[in-house]
């Protein structure tokens, strides 16, 4: 392999790693499409409160730690 290919592979792997982090964040932010602003706020409020009530097994199933769930669950509904 020449040096240019090595650089492309390194950059590509970094892009993939960054994309995986973004996808994990987006999973927490996804809401049903077509919601009005107030419906979106209501959805966020209820789903964030539900996160606070999940058991350790349920959190493991969705791939979150207790700390991550608490951080997301305590956010105000108007924050993404």
C-alpha cells in the first residue's frame, strides 16, 4: 500500500467512529415524525421520565448506563 491509501483508510476509520457516536446520540433524540412542536416537547418529557424508571436490565437492553439515562432523563424537555 502506498502512503495515500493509508491516509484514506485512517480517515475513513475516524469517520466511521465519529458516525457511530453520532448515531448513538441520534437514537436518543429520535421521535415519531410529523409531531408539532408541543407534541415533540410532550414526547421528550415522557420518554425522558421513562428513562429514569428503567431497571438496570432494561438499560442494558437499550445500551445505556445508569449515568447516561440519568443525564438524558434530567434534561429539560426543550433541549435536544
